[in-house]
C-alpha cells in the first residue's frame, strides 16, 4: 500500500474546493436566483417584491446567476483538468496556474462577498483558506532544488 504524502492531502484539499465550486455551479444553473444565497439579497428586497416591482430586473438577476453558474462550472472543469494531469505530475507551471486561479477567481469572490457578509462569505473564506494551505503544502514539492 502506498504511503499517503502531504502532496496527496493537498490534492484532496484542492479537489474539495473544486468540488464545492462545481456544486455551486449546478445550484446556480438549475435554480438561478431562487437560492437563499443569491443576488436578490443585494438589491434589498425579497424575490417576490422584485418580481412585482420590476419583472425585467427579476429576469436579469435570475439569468445573471445562471451565467455565473456556467462561469463557475467552466473554471471548475478547467481546474480539474489542471489538477488531474500536470499538477499530479508536479509540473511547475501547473502550480503557478493554480496560484493564478486562486488569485484571479477566488480572491475577487472573497472581496465581492465581503460587501454582504453571509453564507457565501463564510464559504468563500473557508475555500480560500483551504486553497492557500494546499498551495503552501505543495510549494516545496514543486520548487525543491534538484
């Protein structure tokens, strides 16, 4: 039986965050704005009030959430393809690309969700922390002197 290394634990941590991202993607794609953690809360009205007040706004928010879901799905599938092939082979560019994904995708989500502290903010903080820990664990593995 193979010994579990820190690298394997870091890979599992990354897979947990990517799995969560893909889960959120499907929730947003299927339900649109009809989720407890949707953009309707940013407007300051309930979903029913928005539907009565401005049906076009309701339609726009709902579709924006679905587009966000497809964006999450795209980034998730891209991250999976990086993690399963070049990252496991310990190619340096895969670690750097994973860092870019964390900085360009997760960090802005953290900043935007800080505007309305709630469920999403807590989940994004947890995912960001897990990703930073996983990057830290794998840093020595990728950049050790040969």
